[in-house]
C-alpha cells in the first residue's frame, strides 16, 4: 500500500518552446504532481516535522517551470521529477506539464506530457 500527495494546477509563466515566438513572448503553463511516499508517520503524529511540506514542493516545481527555458515540456517534466526525487523522500513522482496554447496548427483545449519516475 502506498500513500500519495497530489497537487494540481501549479501555474506559471514560462518561455519554453521550440519556436522563436514562444521564447520571446512566453505563455502560461501548469503542473500537476502525484508524489508516492510513506506518509503513515505524519498521519499518526499530526506533526509537520514528519510530513512533506507542500509549499516546498510547489516552490521547487514552480522555480523550474518559470526558470531557464527549454525546448520541450518533456524536459520540464523531467527536470521537475528529478528535483523532487532528489529533495524529498518520494518513492516515485508523476509529473504532468500542461501547455494549453501549444502552437500545433489547430485549436486544442490542452496538450500535456505525463511522466513517472521512481527511485
């Protein structure tokens, strides 16, 4: 049995993309996270000292999202997953990066990349 922390809709403005106009103008992105970990101790103790601080997870992911531009949202997801696994006691992490205004030639409501990485 595993426990999960799920955080949806971390938003930020970034300059990721392969086209010049994406790098120049930027756009809104959002992230969803599903972090698998052992959370039983925090549930029993009711102490933040035994839990993962959600605000630290959110700030780490947001910093990458709005940080150094990369070409692909696949890379953004990979960077976030790697950072979370390095910083927190997660067994695995699933990262979804949404790029609602991806320049794909036809209207779409959302394009997203989902990855899952484990220790």
